[in-house]
């Protein structure tokens, strides 16, 4: 057996599929993709993808997040990227913030002093 660091980095990501509804807090060290509906807070160590059909009603704390779907709640992450189909309806706290044309975010955005904001043009 390898050490725990190697075992963690090779762990299978978690997928919550379209049509799946989860109520309650989710905690994970590995990468998570949400295509279903989460009603609760998420604490994700590695990173999170919210798919186009993904809906999160709760707060998120993760290292990095890419949003194609909808988040209703506070998002705290080192890196946040909102794709053209994505929406974050709530407070955003981050260091790096990328927003594609067409994306929606409402609420206060607070960033670290050395944070970078990039407005990306959607590729057609």
C-alpha cells in the first residue's frame, strides 16, 4: 500500500447525477461533480463542478469551483469560474474570479488584495 497522500490523489471523484436530490450537508476530500439538486451546505476539499442541470441550495466552501448550473448561497473558494450558463445568487468570496459572457451573479463579491478578475468571452 502507498502512503495516504497517493491514495487520496487517486481517489475516484464523486458524481451526483441529474435527477438525484440530496438533502443535508456534504463533505468530501475528493473532487465532486453535481448534476442533481443539493439542499444543504457543501464542504469540498479538492474542487467542485456544478453541471448545467446542477442546482445547489446551500453554502459552498471549496478550493476551486466551476459553475455551469445554479448556486443559491454563499460561495467561498480560492478560484471561482462561472460559465455562460452559470448563476451564483449569493455572496462570493474568492481570490481568482472568472466570468464568461452570459453568466449571472448577484450579491456581494469580496476578494483578496492579490486577487485576479477575468471576464471571459464565451466560445461560440
